[in-house]
């Protein structure tokens, strides 16, 4: 059975209403180092990262320790927004987060399916640096929960899943945040 360690990126330097693709804040860089220290004894093993800056910067701390390069995997990126307007984007996200996948546009349901398929295809232990909604996709799939947000993974938290015959099982949720951060 394959273990998947889903790591939420460290704290971003801006929220959804402040920057399309922010890097990490100073606190986020410290969180990335702490996550790397926690994960270091697991490998080196395969590392995948979302193409977005905050996830790549979080992965960099661990990959530097292991002296490897992460593989960028677009299917584990953040939920795609229908607009680049920062205010509209933030409003849209907050609305989506209160909904169920079955109520959402087919393009979002397809994005969710591609993510589930991408992780279900992994056949070796892997660490994936990703995002709040993406982690919720996999946890929701593993426990048959249709809510877009079923739990609140904190920045740089590690959620552990298992894949066997393309079926995803939750082993352990990562540390939860006290609030939802847009």
C-alpha cells in the first residue's frame, strides 16, 4: 500500500483577494522548515508539488535537505477560479467553500475528479505539497463526504492518506486551523 503525505503550503504572503500567486510570508518560510524537519526521516521519497509559488516554496525546504528536485504536478494545484479579479475571486471562493461538490459546476467536479485520479494513480510513497481545498478533496473522497470543506488543514500541516488499488483511505488528518484563511 502506498502512503501519501499531503502537506498544505505554509502561510502565503497574501490571501485570495491580494495576489493571484503569492509566495510565502516570513512565517510561511518557518512553517516550511518545520514541515521539512518533520518529514525528513521519511526519505528521500518522491515529492510532487502544485505549480503555485506558495506550494513550491514550501516543498523547497524539504527538497533542499534531500538534495532532490520536486516534480510539478498541475493536477494537485489550487481549485481553479473563474476570474482573475481579486475581489470577485475571494467572494467566489468563500461561496464555494460553503457548498457541496455535487452542487457545483461540472468543470469543478471534473477538476476534483482529476485530482482524485492523479493521487489514486500513485504507486510509491509520495509527499505532495498542495492547498486547502485540494486536501479537502482527498479527505472528502476517502470518507465519502460531498462537502467542499470537511476540515480545516492548517498551514504546513501533514495529512496522511493511503492508496490501494486506486482507492484513497484517510489514515490521519493534519493539524487543523482555528479559522478559515482565504
